[in-house]
C-alpha cells in the first residue's frame, strides 16, 4: 500500500485498513483506552489484543459514577465482536482474512445474508438506543 508512498489517497488508505482489518492484522500487542465524561460519571472503553494469548482479547465498556465506583462493566470477546460485525454488516470476515490475492473485487464479493429483515430491525433498535431519553 505504501509503494510508492502516495499510491493510495487519504480516504482510500483508511477504507483499506478498515475493510481488511489491518489495524489488527499483523499486530502483536494492542491496547487502546478512551474516556468520555457522561453526566457526573465517566464512560471508559478499552481494547486489548495480544497475538500470543488471544484468549484475553477483549473490548470492554464500563461506567464509573461520580463517587468513583464502577456501576457497570461489559466485556466482549473477540468471537462475540466478530459475530456481530458479520451479522450487522453482512460480511464474512473469514473471506476478508483469507483473500491475500490483492484483488479488491474478490474482497467484497460475499453472498447476501437472508437475515436482512432481522438486520434492518436491529439497526432501528440501534438508532433508537442512541437518542436522548427523558430522565425521571
């Protein structure tokens, strides 16, 4: 992708990294932490990845209240995340991983999932979930 250095434009480079999961492919260790103030508390998202010990790969979300207590923590395994990505975006990650031909046409040719209606309903739930709610 970097030969010559300017071969891919800014947006195409990002698209390739995301579609081919290059932010994790070939990486030995990864740890990302993000924090966001939410009301009086703090939402924390963490990603952990270790090629040598994949049993501990995870994505976690936690909420820490104003007193510093963790009131909720959800942990998602790599398998859970990959299953959800495949369902939500109607892609087969194994096809993406196994296509080393460099042929972009092959990377995106995946059969349509017959669960389109279920997926559409889930996206409606997702949309509703990110809308503001009235607090008592």
